[in-house]
C-alpha cells in the first residue's frame, strides 16, 4: 500500500469525489460551511445539532411524503396566501410526491395578523382541553361568529350589554344577559 498526501493551495474542481470507487458510500466531514448546488438525498436520519433549521426562499415549502397510497402533506410560507403559513394535503391519495403547492388543499392557514383559518370543522375533545374552550373577547373583534349563506349570520359575544346573542344580518340583539342575570329578549318569548 502507498499512502499519498495532497495539499492544494487553491480551489480543486472535479467531476466527482469518491472513496474507493464510484458510488461508494463514504463519510464526509467539514468544519466549515458546505454548499450543495444540486439535489441532496439523505437515506437515513438527518440530525441537526443546532437550534436553527432554516429553509430560505421567496415562498419556502416543506413536504411530507408518505409511502404507499396515502395523502402527502405540505407546510408552506406565503405560497398561496400572502403573509400566511399554510398547512395542506394532496388533493387525493398518491404514490408519488407532487411538488406543485397549488395542487394541495389548505386545511389550516395562520395569518400574519394573528388570525387563523380552518378549512373544516374544529373539534375540541373535552378530555384534551379540560372541558373548556376559551375565547378572549377583551380585544376588539373577540367573538364567535356563525355565518351561513342560506340563513342569517349570528354573533355570540360579551359587550357593554353583557352576554349577547346578536343577529348580525339584521343588526339586532336577540338576547342580552346582564351581569346581574337579567335577560332581555329582542322579540317575543313563547313558552309552550
């Protein structure tokens, strides 16, 4: 065996870097910053030993590709919604990964104004949230809004009148319960 040591004073350019022979796996260690200008495939666990993992682009996307015929998932920043962080799934189950973010169905969008939009139902299981769903109405706009394209829209809120049920379509308080427990109905109260 002969061992050779090479020292280079400048840049080294090569078509490939191999240990042993072409396509042989090898360990690569670098104390500096490494730049990869093409695709990099990691076929084992990827451990990041720093507190920062940065994905930088004008609209960065992170895909979770499942094996088999399942839904794939995407997390994206400002992809389809300006100022939004989106969580979405593929439109159908698939065996391959689609990297076109516009083909993903948004399930949750977190907006830069601190609002959140859920595309479907939100289920709160009492054993997981101690039986309470808290809505802080101290800030402006803090209420539960119920909208329906076929019927009147409603709000459940707390304001200067107390606890209120408000018909926002007709701009009418239909129920007010004051802090002393007095109830005021906006219309007739029918007792069978």
